[in-house]
C-alpha cells in the first residue's frame, strides 16, 4: 500500500487519519517522520480519536511515552529527546517493539533518533510542510 501526494489542510488531515485508522490493528508499529512542527502530533491526535479513545492527546516530548486506551492500547512515543538506540534501551522501550508481545499499536515520532530499535514497523507516515496550512502526506508500508 502506498498513499501519496495527498495535500491536506487541517480538516483534511483529520479525514486522512479517519481513513488510515481503518487499517490499524494490534500488533502494529507506525513511524512518523517530518520536521519540527510538520504535524506528526496533530495527525496522531486525529488517529487516536478514530481508534476509539476520547483521551486528551498531548505531545510526549518530556514524558517520552503517553499511553491511551482506545479499542486497544495505543502507545505514543516521541523520541525527539533521545539520541541513540542505547538510550532507548535504558528507558525500557525495547519491550514495546517486540511484535510477539505487543498488545496494542505503537505510534512513534522521531524514530530516526533511535536507529536500530525498531526493525519491523508496518507503516511510515512522512509529512512535509508546504505552507502554513497545507501538508503533503506520504503513507507507505515499511520496507526493511
Ligand atoms: N494541514 C495540516 N495538518 C497538520 N497540522 C497542521 C496543518 N496545517 C497546520 N497545521 C499546524 O501545524 C502544527 C503542527 O504541530 P505538531 O505539534 O503536530 O507538529 P509535530 O510534527 O508533532 O512537531 P514536533 O516535531 O515538535 O513533535 C500545529 O499547530 C497544526 O495546527
Ligand atoms: Mg510532535
């Protein structure tokens, strides 16, 4: 599956999240790439809503991980403040990325900061800022 060249304004970002949410089920790992302020957390807020949680989604910049309960557990990571695989191990993140034990879905911002930690993601969402209001989204299956 590859969904590409979708130029989204904010309300369309929500609609894209709704469509994407329909293919998400445990155990899945989804990576979110894009510059600061590109819209990773914003898209995840919509996704979490469509995955059946009405919890408030905030950026886990300082907590590193927020957990929400939707139709299944949703683990929202922000690796921005980590800078290596070893640091991710030190905070105990390894267990979440073992598919045989994963009881929910992992949504991961800044996965490149912990290279080597996640080896079998399912999808990569890339977001590119076009201007103040529009973003280009590319969603594709993760290639190992
Ligand atoms: N079409 C759009 N889709 C998503 N966000 C948009 C769009 N247009 C504007 N925005 C705005 O862009 C900002 C994106 O911020 P957000 O925190 O989601 O980015 P982020 O990629 O998670 O950044 P960080 O790397 O700091 O975690 C929000 O203020 C959001 O309202
Ligand atoms: Mg963010």
